[in-house]
C-alpha cells in the first residue's frame, strides 16, 4: 500500500476565501507482483497534514507495509496496535532519487551522481522481476535465479549495495557539501524498499 498527501486550496465557508487543506491518496496495486486484486486509489480530505489523519484513514486496512515519503507524520503508524501488528514503513526510491538528480544537475556533485547510478541499478533488478510472484522476486533479490540471470543480477546488486554503503560512509564527512547532506534523509531513517 502507498500513501501520500498534497496541499490543496479549499473554500473557507462563509468567508468567500480559500484556506489550506490536504488531499490524501491511498493506493493499492498488486499488479507488480502478480497480485490478484485490481488496483485502487482512494482519496480522502483532511484539514491538515497531521499523522493522526493517516492513522484514521488507514484504520481497518489489513496490510503490513506502507510505502510513503519520509514525512514524520507517518512515524506514528509504527506504534499503532493492530491484530496484524503495527505498520512497517518503507520509502519510495523515487523520492530519494529526485533529490540526488537535482544535486547532480545543479551542483555537479560526484557523490550525488554515484547515488543516482546505484539507484538505477536497483531499478534494473526490479524491472527484471516486475509482475513475477513473490517467490521469484525474493529469489531474484537473493540472487537465486538461473545461472545467467543470477550472475547479471548479482553484479548489479553487489555494485548497488557497495555504492549505498559508500554513500553511507560519507555521511558527516567534513568535505561533504551541505546540500548533499539535505538530499538523503531517507536512508538514515529507514531504508527504501526495493
């Protein structure tokens, strides 16, 4: 399941003006992993971006994983008592990638360029297994497919993991530019789900 919110102007009753509100989108689409359910998008309105609304809107959903951006409001979902356990938050690689692409273009940051290449390699793994069953996707991620595909995927995966470890090792480096430090808040908080 995926959730995101966006600001929207809404009419302010009785004043003839608008005020700030938020539309929340809740998406479920199992086609990427051979799920039987049709895709669905549910839109909800809330007067603020408070995580309390995320919790309210997800009440009654049975999923375990919620893909979202790194907005702190979602953190409260990890403490919600539910029969199936609290939500496990996973990040969207595109939110992280977008920041690195901007840095690579605007500041010619070598670290950001490496990060973009690594994320592209992770995308390549996902492209190979999209639409496959859970078992096949898991096997691909662990490098347990047929020999020719396994070698290719392992090479891509090893390089991507090495690069992400390289990026992580540079956190706090005295030569690291401040814009780069702001570009990657997601890996420190929780790793995006590949």
